[in-house]
């Protein structure tokens, strides 16, 4: 899987790391969604054992290998300058114009190996 990150999106993501180590995890959240799920970006302290790397230039991106089926193999991530949100798409599909980034690194109650992430 490959993620092409625009220069503006890369700069914003680097800023969100706040000079701390972390991984960006592409996650398809279906909890509480009526028909379809939503794509979100999580920032985690470490990779889970079922995570695989996403080629995203210099940025450390991962995805759970079971969640790869929700996304095409080639993705584009852009930063929407007027909002603190991202746009995720592929050549044939729009995954969202308002992709949130949720930093879970400081969440002591979050178990790293959980498949039950809830982003609300």
C-alpha cells in the first residue's frame, strides 16, 4: 500500500507529532456508524503486532492488515488549509474530506493491541 502525502499535509502531520516519537495509523472506524465507516488517522506510541507499513515517504504510517480491504492500494492525503482536517482519496474514490487526526499517545487507558478503537 502506498500513500502519497502532499507537502502541506506532511508539514501538518510533522507538526502534530510535536517532536515526539509516534506512528500514524490509517484506521477505518465503523463503531456507531449507520451504513459506512469513516477513515481516521490515529497517532500511536507503537505499532501493533498486526500492523503493516504503508509507504508514505518519510512519515511512519501503518495499517492493520485486516483493515487494508477498506482502502485501495494507492492513496492520496492532502491538508485542507481552511480547516484542521485532511482529505483522503484514491484515483477512483473519495474516502473523506474531513479526516480527523486523533493523538492517542497520551491516553493511558488505551491498550496498544486493541482492535476496538473508538474515535468519537
